C-alpha cells in the first residue's frame, strides 16, 4: 500500500531532527537573502523616480550606493545559505545510507530470497543521491522561492492593490495543475527508480558472473536483455519528463499571461498619471519575481515528488521486518560452554516452497566434542540443517537447543560467536589476505593470523603471492584458485577458534597433497569440538564419530560407516556410487551432491 506524501515526509524529517542548529542557521540565511532581494527592488524604484525621472544626481548616487551594499550583503547571505543547506543534504544522506545499511545487514537471509542485492544497492546509492540533491538544493530553492512569492505578493499589494488583483485571480489556476501533475510525477518517479534499480541489478549480476557469461557465449543475449531493461527505464522516465513538461508549460503560460495583462493595465495608469514610472517598474519587478518564483516552485515540486518516491523505497528497506532477532531478554550461556546440539522434531519449509518440507521432524543429538557427518542426496536437507544451527531461519515446529537452551531464546550474535563455518565454495571479500583471514576475528594480531594460515597450510602459497599477505585478492577472490580460497577460509575458521564447527566438505576443492595437509589441520581443529560435517567423500566419513543419513528432509538412519553399509540401503548405494569405497587413501570420488 502506497503511503501518503505527508507520512513519507514525516519519516524523512526524523533524519533532520538532530541538526536543528544547522537548520536554524540555514533558515536565517534563507530569509535574509530573500528579504534583501525584495529590498533591492525598492532601490530600483528610487533610482527610476529620483535619478532618472527627477534628474537628481545626489539621489541617484545614494540609491546606487545602497544597491551595492545590499548586493554584497546578499552575496554573503547566499554563501551561508548554500553552505549550510548543502551541508544538511550531505549529512542527512550519509545518515540515511548508514541507517539503511545498518538495518539491511541485520535482516534474516530469507529476506534476500525475494529482494535482489543489486536492487537494494540501487536504493542505497541512487535513491539517496536523489534525496541529497533535493535536501541540499531543491528544498532550498523551493523555500526561497516560496518566501519570494509571499514577500513579492505583499509588496505588490503595498505598491498597487488594483494591479495585484490581476495576479491573485491566476493563483488558483496555477495551483490546480501543480497539484494534479505533481501526483502523477510522484507515481512515475517511483516507477522510474524501480526500473533504474533493475538496470543496476542486471549489470551487477552479469559482471559478477562474467566468466560464466563468456564461457557460454551469452554476451549477445545479455546485451539484448540489458537493452530491454534500459529502454523500459527510458520510457518510464520519458513519461515522467512529459508530465513535468506539461506542468511547467501550463504554469509559465498562466503566470506570464497574467504578467502581460498586469503590465498593460499598469501602463495605462502611468499614461493617465495615476502611477509613477518608478512604481510601475517596481511593480513589474515584483511581479516578475513572483512569476519566476511560481515557475521555479512548479519545477522543484516535480523534484520533490521524485524524492518522495525515492524516500518511499528507502523507508520500505528501513521498515523491513527482521524475522530473526534477539529476544527482549535473551538467555545467557552460563558457566563453561559445552557445545551440546540437540534437534527435537524440527520441521522447516522455505518461504518460497511452503509445501515442500526441507526438514521433516528431524531429531538429532550431537554431544560436546562429537563429530557427525551429514550424508544424503541433493535436497536431503544438509545445508538447511546448517542454516538452522546458525539460526538463519527458525523452525516452524520443533526446536533446536544449544547446551539445553532453545537458540530462539539466545542473542543470534552470541550464538554465532561460538560457531565457525567453512563452505564448499568459500566466500572471499574484496581486500587483501590479512582482511580475509582476519574476517572471523577483526581484532586478531598479525602473529595470530600468520599462525592460522600456517595451520591451514595456506602460508606456502600466500608467501608466493606478489605482495604476500598484502596481496589484493580482487572481487570475490577472483585472483585465487578454488583450493587457495578454501585454505584461506579454513585459516579464517582456525583463527576464530570456535567451539562448534560446520564443515561443508572443506577439502573438496584441494589437490591430493593439499587435501592431506588440510585434513590433518582439520583433525586438529575438530579435536574436542562439536563438529557437523556435510560429507561427500569417504575420507571425511571415516574420520567422524557418527554418520547421519538424510533423505527428503528426514533423518532415516545414523551410525558408523560399517553399520550403515549393512543397515541403510540408501547409504550403501551412495557409498558404492559416490564414495568409491576401495581404499581411503585413493578416494577421489566426486561430490554426491551440492547440499
């Protein structure tokens, strides 16, 4: 449901409240410069009547001197107005960006299933830039011209009430189109921002997956798709521009039409001697000021409507509900942390697939220090179980407990501080090696980072990089091989020194020699730690205390390798087809599946 402009404006004003002092300064400068501009016209009247008409050099000199003094003061006032209004625009924009990012980064992962990352990025960048332009420029222009319009109208009445009535008649004719077209501009502005966001999202996805795009010769197709997005955005923008053009044309025609009538009537009064030339000049000047102010306001209103659409999109992000949040009074893991994980009749369906259980009444107990391998075909629920342990999602039924406490009663940050995860396709961040290993513990010393890299057998290739640990890895670690990424991810987990390990076949991307080294490092890391391992390879299965077999979201069997080979038909089939059973040291079987 679309919010009203006033509701959106109220939300936006909350970001201005902390800066009342700056707003006051900017407002004083705004009023000061508007008053001086209106005052300048009086000097013009004096110059015409006393200097030109009466031929008084003394009066002319005095009027010119006053004119120059007012002009200098106006320049100083304009400096103050421009600086502080621009400061407010930049400051508020920065605050909005920080507020939106701070909220987004805490949202549950499920939110991002329905909202594209590129579209969110567009809101934080493009939409906030538009708001900055409005607060730092357009709003100031609107307020200044509003003051000029009101002040000019007052001076018009003082100068000649009869002529002013001509201007007043046109005001309803001007306000009507502004209100009518303004609403249309806001709707089109929202659509325009949405389309621009789609363009940004498409570009981001294509560039991130550039190797896949080029490997499949997908460039021409993507180019056509991108062109379609761009043309759609162009058409929506064109509709918005057309509305703005209509608005400006109608307003300017009405205003300057009234101005022409007014000058004709005033000219008749000057000819008849009922009005001086200076008074008519001043009146025309005020009328031009009022007309220009109305024209400027009509243009700025369109910009304000665009900003309203942008603010609406940002408010949607700020108001997005985080479904995974800390309880008001979270429980504490008192005493010595043990690492006992217990799943009790856990049921879960992804929001996008509500009819298909990802986990169906799964009960599993993992004792402190025990290592358990999760085995099963694709879609069995292995990765979902990892997500539940990390509390990326909450079960619809059942519960998952850590040391006897339902994890929904814990602060998610406290929960995750005890867990480290190494994925099959590890995530690398833009930065150098130090940044990526230290990601798990930003406060870690260089010596601790070096020790973690050594333990993960990553130091041998890191030392060979052009700048060693200072080497820039590129976006998503594009400059590293899959095995190198995996060893850095393992070093990251070692550095965290967690009580609970989640390993998604952490050695799958390594060559035989590296696998042997990393397997040794992982065995040391897993010692006396609760470990859950998604297993695709026999070497992993043989090194754990227990194996749990999942199928279709259900736990169908658990036990040792030899027990399951005899008692579980699915496990025996997977072992024969995927685990390549003969000798552990010769195992090179491919992954059973991607969990």
